[in-house]
C-alpha cells in the first residue's frame, strides 16, 4: 500500500488553512466504509495538521518540491529528499547558462549535420515515405517502451520495491516525456527517485542505483546486438574488429560487469538476468523500429551499417549536453554511416530524426500525468 502524506490523506493542499483542514476531516469522518486502520491514519493526519507546532515540525520533514529541470546526475542524491532552499540569483543564472549552452550545442550540431547533406534529398525521402510503415514503427517503439518499463520493474523488485505495473508504466511514460523534452534528458529519472522516495519511503540512493542498473542493462544489450551486427560488417576488419574480437570483448565485458555487480551491488542482482533478457528485447524492438522506418523510406540496400550507427547514437543521446539528445544522435548517425561506411548520409539523418519524432510521439502519452499526477496510481 502506498504511503501518502497527511495532506494527501485529507485531500488538501500543503498551504491549506485551519478551516480547510477542519472541513476536509469533517467530510471524511461522516463515511463509515473506512477500516479502523484508515480511520486512525485520518485522525493522526488531522491532529498533526490542526496543531500549528506539530504541523511546522511535520512540514520540515516533508520532501522538498522536485524541480525536473535540474541536472539530477550532477547534484547530491540526498538533496532530492530534502527541503529545497530558495534559489539564489547565482544558481538561477547558472541554470539559465546551462540551458543556453545546451541549446547552442544542439543547434551547432544540427547546423553542422545539415550543412553536410543535401536538403532536397532529405525532403524527397520524407515526402515519398509510406505512412503505414511509419505507423508500424510507432507501434513497435511503444511496445519497446512497455517492455522497458517491465525491465525497470525487475530492478525495483530486486530492492523489494513492489509497485503496481500500471503505476510503473505511467510513471515510466511521464519520465520519458521529461527525459525527451527537458534539456539534458535526465529529469525523468530524478522525478522517479523523488516520487518513489516520497510515496514508498524507499531510500533515494537505492532507487537511484536500481535506475542506473536499468540504464546499464540497456548499454549491455546494445553491446550484445552490436556484436551480432559485426558479422554483417566486413568493413570493420580494417579496424581489426572481427566477429571473434567483438564477441570476445563482449563476453569478457559481461563477465566483469556481472562480477562487479554481484560482488559490490548484490541487492540489484536478484532479477539480474531476467532484466537483461528484457533489455535485449527492448533494444531489438528499437532496432526493429529503425528497420520499419527504413522500409517506410523505401530503402533497398544494406541495413547493418545504419543499425550499427543507430546503436552508437543511442548511447550518445543520453549525454546530458543537448536538448533531449537531439543533435548528438544525428551527428553520430551521419559520421558513422557516411564517413565510416560510405553510405547515404541523407538517409542516415532522416532515420535519426524519424526515430526522435517516433519517440516524441510515444512520450507525449506521459504529458497527461504532468498535469494530473494524482492519476498516476489510479486503478
């Protein structure tokens, strides 16, 4: 059962007046369908908030408001559950500077990429695309999102955080929206940590590590699929990358990764392989999404170089130095495909932008919960 704070129990705002507290409690106690445990919780909430001194102490212990625009990976994890101090002019100026830098980097990367391709060919590819294949790509990516949410749930189970799968999926969709639309692509993870700490009283650091291992499992799956694709990329032989070396590196890396996780983070390995099998499914579905987009663009050439570039760009997109990874993905896609494999640079850029649009369409499902956070846990 989710632990709600006193204000949520009485269904009032944190700045409710004494009259509003009295009215909310009076409205609740007239009902007789509550259990004795629930009634006791309501009484405790009322008597705590009704007394100004007790309320002041209680308020001081509540988690502070979460600001999803802050760069969570670069701030103290514990600060997510502390009362936030008013922002100074210096901190506000730094946040504005970070935002401007990310916008500038994103714009510069996109400008560089588009200066190296023929815009008319890009327009032709887009105008001649098959919308039904594009719709299939959206459905495929949405499926990958559902599996990805299930993967995260496996890591939550490892730390004995048992939450409803509907709530987890909604929270995941909300996190996707924050990650894609907020500069840096990290706000969603911070929000999950904040909310799960507040609702379930689960230590922020434990939730942080569960989410981090969720991301690491995605990187591991990318390594697995990349090792498979090397078989279809003889061009890599000039870099001394062969299927044997690729698989050797992957297996050694996997052994080291599991040893470190088992030795130092044993709590997170209870459902380790279950989660990593799901990670392969997630990345496979996202690769399939790109394949469907390529078919929709009437591509009839080699697929492996584009898929390899996509996997590399997926890792680059999480770097928190651009707006939602935009720009970095296109740069990697263009550089790897056009320069390393001497393939169609225009197609590479369209594929990258198409994937961004597809992920944006799916992430928009989380917008509803930005405004109606109370619906996250609704059955």
